[in-house]
């Protein structure tokens, strides 16, 4: 847990956070991943740091995988 949210870590760094509310779920990857995959996030509500979705319109598994892989790549490259 970090910032009162469940978190997954990679090489002791935050990889992704996630939360649930009454109206939507939020996925918090890196802003780098959101920027890089912006075209694939069309149709989802997003901010600089979060992607919002619902159980009826979830994030596709391959998109979640690619978002995480972008962040892993950036962590491995030493990006802060």
C-alpha cells in the first residue's frame, strides 16, 4: 500500500497503483506510459497520471501489459 492505494512494485519503485470507486476504477501507471500509448487510450477518461475505466468497459489485457512494459523499460533505463 502507498498513498492509501494498492501498489505493485518493480525494483523497489512504484510500477502501478489502482483504486476503485462507485462510478469507475482507476489505474495509475507512469505518465510516460500514458503519453507513449495515448493513441490506444482513446475512449478512456484519463489525466496525466490516471486512466479511468469501468467493469463494463475495461482496459484490454494487452494494453495493460504494454503500459506496464513501458514503465518497466523506463525504470530499467534509470528514468526518474
